[in-house]
């Protein structure tokens, strides 16, 4: 079983704190077989990881992806290198993901404050464990939803800094190459191995995120 973190943000996300280089080194140091870089509304972090992984972390599998802000909430698309624009409907986002050959994962479903959505038709897998939940209610809801729809289950750290990469692991029964990994996820050959993000780190991340939003707001209104 290969150990993957399928939900990681770099500083190509507005709220990401760590460089792609540091994230790759952290994943290798923790013994992961690979990870997915899923920055908000851009594949730039994943593309950067593909460019440098052989130099920075030889042998690590990188799955490029994007966490897309649809009209109804967030969707993760794995295995793509072209940006899917935000603001489209879920259906149109999934159609574009299919056009690119991507795999659609529903992150932190049902959690409206974090832009979670109900599990839509056309999803390939559900994130049943997200390490950034303080309470476990939404993870339990996600697992029930995945089982009701007979969809594969994955987990993700939702790490926004390198030290938290690997906080939630998806175990994948596959050959060690990106195509085989994505096919195995779609076929449900997965398990999970998880722990929660420490509360003090979660609070610090939230504070940093709000600070960036406030800076951007004041820069905008001062122009």
C-alpha cells in the first residue's frame, strides 16, 4: 500500500505558507510515496512540483491538481496541469475535469463555512477525513455520504504548511506511478491513516489566512 497525502496547499495558494520545495522535502522525510499539490484555483504549484521533484525529492510521486472554487463549493481535481477557472457550476467544472482526464474528489463535504458541498453526481471519490477539523462531525458525515453513494474514500491533511504534510494519509493499492495511483483511487483500492492538525497550529493558520485577506482588502480600497 502506497502512502499518499492527497490534499496539500503550497504558497501558490493565497493562504499557503510553504514553498513547493519545502513541501516535497517534508513528504520525502515522512516516508510518503507521493502527494497531490492542490492549490486554490491554480495548478501552478503542482506544475512546479513536477519540474523539480527529481532534484528535490527523487522517487516521490507528484500528482498535480487544483482545488476549484465552484458556484456551489470546492472540488479537488487530481491529475491536471491546466487551470480550471473558478466560478463555474459544479456540473461544468466536472465536465472540464473530464475533458482534461482529471479525477474529481469532494473535499470537506457538507461543511458550508469551509465551502464544502453536498456530494454531487459525477464525483469519483470523497474526502472522508480532513485533518483540519477540530471536531469529527463533518468527517463522520462525509464517510456516511461516501458509503451511501458507494464512492471511494480518501483522506487529506489539507496542509497549508510543510510541517503538516502527511497528517492524513490515503493508503493506495497500486503500482508506483501516477496513472496507476489515480486508477486505483477511482476503483476504491484505498484506506486511510490519519491524525488531526494540532489546535494551536490550526488557529495560527486561520489567523494568517485572515491577515492576508485583510491586507488584500485594504490594498484594493486604497487604490
